[in-house]
């Protein structure tokens, strides 16, 4: 399922994912996932035509 977010919301989510990844209590596997998703959001903001935010659980990405 694809999710459409406005730029401000996507930026805030990316910031929160980045903060989550920096918490000492965050397990390494979740740290990497959070960083990956934050980077994907930032890329989608930079070039919204090349990304469809919402991959996983049946969503598809257009690269």
C-alpha cells in the first residue's frame, strides 16, 4: 500500500527516525532500518517523481 505524505510531514518523520537511530537503547538492526527509511524519505522529498513512499507490506517503489 502506497502512502502519500506532504513534504513537511515526511521531513518530520525522517528527523524522528534519525533521532530514534541515535538512541543508545535502539538495537543495531533497528538503527540501520531507521537510517535506511530516513534516507529513503529524504530522497523521495528531493525527487518525488522517482519514489513512492510506502514500500513494504505490499507497496511498490518506482526507481
